C-alpha cells in the first residue's frame, strides 16, 4: 500500500480509500460495504451504539473481530429481548470470553435496551428518533478531508444527541461516541474526498427514505 498525504491509501487493488479502511481486510470490507451507508433498522442502530460503547478505550477492529460473538451473546441486539435480561444474564456474559467482559458496559447495554424500548414507543422507532437529528447541508463542512475530520471528533449535533439520550437515562453515549455512530450509520458522509466510496455513499444517501 502507498499512503497519500491527503489521508487516502491506494490498496493492493489500486483503489483509493480512507487510510483506516485499508489497514486490514476486515476493515476494508467494513469500510467499503457498511461505514457511512444509511441505516433504518432499529436493531442495527441499537447494535452500533452499544458496540461504540464497548469500543471505548479499544480499537474498532477489536470490536469487529468479536462482533458475531456480541450478536450471539446479546440476542442479536434485539433490545426488546435484552430489556428483560437479569443479573443472572450479567454474570453469564461476564464469563463469555468472546466479548469484552466489562461489567459496566454489559450493564449499560441492558439499561440502554430498556431506554431504547421507551424511545421507540415515544418516537415510533429508534430510526425515526435518530434520523430527525440528521445535519442539514449547511451545517456540514464543504470539504471532507483528513484535516477537517481531525478537528471534529464531536459536533454540535452529536453533543445534542448525547444530551438527549443521557436525559432519557442512556449511558456510554458521550458526544464522541455518538459522532462515531452518526458516521457509521450514514447520518453523515465522512468518507474523504477522493475515497472510492464517497460518491457511492452520497448517492445512496440521496436515495434513502428517511424514517418517520
């Protein structure tokens, strides 16, 4: 691979990607097929915000490698099912070497499942609630390059969403965690200018029917 000064890397296939998206084959697939593509599934949205919480202090690659284990352990991230988990389930999960065995993050996921159920009842769906915060074009930088993204680990919107979630009793949902969630779930398109996925993701966002 040959690194580019603008934060892009030409992979072994000769294609320019965001630099992080070429560091590992699993990352490449995630970068090319998932990251930034708009999501309307409550289950996937809940999974992502929970896994972002688990990632705190770790690399996203660590979480990706364990994602199927997390899905199996947490009932496919069906928040209706997780909401009924008990202390016995917490102890079971703490014995599961396939996930991140952090009591606080496990308990947070169960708590957030209960809060997600309430939020879905309030808004009609998790997707409808999250997507109402999608930034308008004038709120976004005109150029998405590495230098720009380095200045925005969080944004006014991610800070607002974080405050609203915390007000409703969610945990492990700080502004930086929420912005990473927004980037991954397609509420914003932060593929760098010149990345093979940027135009494709933007076109997908244009076709996307916003929930609610």
